[in-house]
C-alpha cells in the first residue's frame, strides 16, 4: 500500500531560476532537497574541489602526517588494516597508493568477514607484530577498537586510526557525554567532538583521502597523482551509501568525471566486464553494478581479491580478475534471489506473515547475504525484517527497518535473548543461540507498537508536472542535480489521468515494458517501465486511467533522440 505525498517547500522559484539561469522546476527541486540561500545553491550546482575544506582543519591529520614522515625516514615497516566492504577496500587502496608515493615501506591486511569479523582484532595485530611491522594505520575501522589497540601498544607498536564511524561514548553521572577514544598514537575521525572539520559525513575513503592530501602536500607529490585517487573516493562514498551532500557531492561528481577515462587498469577492466565501456558511468552504475562486484569478494571470498584488481597493472591479468569478480557477484545475486524466495515463502505460507516484525531463520543462507535479504523483505512487505542464518557459533543475523521502528532500541529490549548486537535506527546486526530464535521473535513482536498506518509506503512527489511541460532543455538541466543517491534522491514527477496504451514486454527476463502515455488532451509520450513486465501489463489493464509517478529522460536509439518517461509508481 502506498500514500503519495507532494513535497511542498516554498521559495521564490522564478527569482532563483533567473539568478542561476535554470527552469523554475529545477529551482523547486533544489529547494525540496533543503538547499537554501544563493551560496548553498551555487555550491550545489557548481561546486568544485577548490570549495573543499583544507585537510589541515581535520583533528589529528597534522600529527599523523608528521608521524608517518618520521616512520618513513626511519624506514619502519607500515601496515594498513582496512575493512572487507567497498569502503574498506577503496580506503585501503587510497592509503596504499599515497604511502607508496610518499616513499613508505608499506603493505596491507584485510580481515576475513566470517573468520575475523569487522575491524581490528588481536590476531591481526599479533600477526603484524610477528612479521616485523612497526606501525599500523587503520582505515574505515578502529574507532571502537580500544582493547585491541591497547594490546598493540603493549607490544610497542605505533598505531594511527583513521575512521568515520560514530565515536563510542558513555554518559557520566552528571549527564555529560564522554567520548571513549582508543589509545592510539593519533586518532583521525571528523566525528570527534573536538574536531573542527566542517563536514562530518565523509566515508572511510574520504578520511583516507584527506590524509593522503596532507602526505602529498608534505612530500611535494603532484596534484595529478592526488586527483587519480578521487574515483576511488567516489566509488566508496556511493557504495557505502553516504549522503550525497556537501563535500561528498563534490567528491563524487569529480570522481565520476575521471572514472569515464580511468587510468586504473583493474577498474577499466571491471567496467568492460560489465559492458559499460560505452556508457556514461553514473552513481547508479557504482551502486548497482560495479560496487556489488567489489563487495562480492568480501562477502563470498576475501576482499583482497578486489584490492588485487585495483592494484593490477597488466591488462590481461586484470581482465581475468575482473571477470572473476563479476562471476562472484553473479553467484551472489543467484544466492540472494534463492534466499529471498525462500524467505517470501515462509512469510506467505506460515504464521510469520501475521507478525508486525518479521524474524526469518534461513539456516543455509550465507551469513554475508542476510542483510541484503532482510532489505528485500522489508521492501516487499513494508515491515521491519530480521534474517537469521546458522553461523560457526550459534546464529547470526541482520535487520533492516522502517522509519517508525527504531531497530537498535527494540533490540535493547530483547537483549536477554542475544549474545551480541549493535546497530542504528534503520539497520542492525545480532547474534544469538538457536534455541532463542522463537523467544526473540515473540518478544520483539509482543512489545511492538507499530500500526497499520506505519506499514504504508510513502511516495514523495517533487512536482506534479504535465507531460507537455517536458522538453530537452529541462531534461538537460536535470543533469545539474546529479549525482543522485542517498541524501540527494532522483526527482519524481507525477501526472493524473494518463492512459497507458500499447504495452509490450521486452527483455530476456521480460523486465522491460514499452508503451505510450496519453493525457486528457490527447498529448502522447513514449513511456517505459523496468520490473516484472508481465505483472505490470496485467495491472494496467485493470482500469483506463492512472496517476503516474515518473522521471523524464531522453531515449537515444540509432542516432535519434526521443522524449520519454520512466514509470516508477502507479495509483
């Protein structure tokens, strides 16, 4: 069930349009994204690398650069320890390239998702110590690893933390919030309370990039070398689902420009393996095609395979590595589809479907896929969903939530049945004994206050806009709003009383529908829908007129350009 809502934020759209030479509709879209004031609008539309804050403003970066310089001078062995997801791989690669060009003796280690779990552990530190490593630099992890870092310090190691996750804290008796920082030699994280860096939303690769900015300036490395790393900041930012606002928006925009003509052999072969070499690479391609290939290595194998691809300089070898990652991702997609279908059958054919909070046990599902499957189930039923899998020790799972259900707070109420848990309002991870699955399901549902209203999906319409307002100039101006993603959603338009005529299903998987949309005046426009084609055609036959939520675009075919709308929702 859906409820359509029009985003109605006010501003002088005609003035903004005249000031920035944009259509008033574009001005409205910008206001809907809470961009207010001429300076903010100007940066949103035309921001460049020159608008970014200096690395010197981030707490700890000057100290980190000085410390690393000393270690390079002393010829000490440095190890970068990243994470197994796309942000961890990209931040590891950025630091590795940066330190190498600064003259460091450096290598990497990335934990195994299943064997090691997230972030630093004592085994990783002990292994580094035994192999003669003097200094560990973390990226995309470390801020919560106080005990592990204390262990490394006891061994006499130097440790620099670069991270972007929330800083752990405790509340004192007087109600004061006290940060719990790890006992590292230097901690770099813009979310530290005392950090005056103005943008707090960088991903791990963004923080790593800032450190490399400092290193390159200190060692006099060319800016060209620095800019070559931007594409990996962009990949990590989109892949880690960061808000595409402020500095992130500029970093991703600049990175995407460079990906089109990347000099990185591995990335170029990954683009080719996915048949994107003749396409303009957008945030969509990173989020749904290239990024998942890189993430698949950390989910089903080792993230070091993705890093090896980025490091590879031989085209033939890179082509093999890229195809391997694509095949791994194809396998991941098949496994995800199978697990999702199994979960759907359980929801629809058992008493689980009556629950407000879905707790689904899929013992054979690969634990790295639990979060993806939970997300699919949440999207399908509009309910909070936990997917649990059998692990080496007991049961592990991931949850994905809806706006009205604070997942972490609800887990706190069920902690008696959990051996471990953590998370946020919209997502969480948990571990428990198999015998506690049913008590956990009962507990989280018995205390649930969700109503039927909470399960209604809200569709936010930016602008009700008739088809005859669409033209090439408007579509061209829409590109000014890119890149799209979290925090900068792709605009959504709508028109009532459209007839959808002549629908035809295309594609190997029957997932493309082409048709004609005709308004009350008889004005026609080509339309396309992507999804379950046969189900869509059956649906539109149920009545003559529809309210259609859509996005306009230019369809180019055989050198001919035509206006069309991409149908998103029907009502």
